[in-house]
């Protein structure tokens, strides 16, 4: 069993909390009975948490998330296009965005987002590889 020493100030605080509980001062508080929502789960240092909160309130996203949003929009645009030179230009833009995202991250290559033409390249190269085996 571990005993901790309670300072005089902490003892006063504890007594006041217990008295408030007895008086029902914590009943019917907003969000009562619901789980607490922590905006900062401890992954951000104290100095940065205020800055992050200000950026969040201003609807600013980190560059990586902004890029992901732009990639998603470009993919949606691409999915509705016919095979034209415009689609090729959008595909080039999409691959550039994906390459930019992958270069921003400091992760192994297996975790990178694949570019859009990768599957087509593999299909084109596979039959040639079978000839050499």
C-alpha cells in the first residue's frame, strides 16, 4: 500500500470538493453522465497545446492534412472524368500531390501512399517479366 502525504492546501481543496459533493453542487452540470472529451491527449507538449488550440479554432489544418484533403478532392474529380488530355493533367497533379505527401512524412517506403499509375505500370511490366523467368 502506498501512502502519499497531502499538503495543507491539498487537504483544504479535498475538503471543499467533498463538501460541494454533499451539497449537490456537482449535480446537473453540463455534460453530466457523459464521457469527458479531452482535446489534448498528452501527445503535445504544454507550450504547443495553446498554439494548436488557436489553430484548431481558426480551422487551420497541418500541412499533411491539407494535402490529404486536396488529394481526396482531386481523386473525386478524376473519378468523374472521361479519358482525355484533361484527365491526364489531373492525374499528373494527383501524383505530384501524393509524391509531396510522401516526401513530407518520415516513414518507411512501405507506408507511402501509392501513386495512381502504379497498378497500370505493374500490369504492363508483368507480362514482360514472365518471358524472362
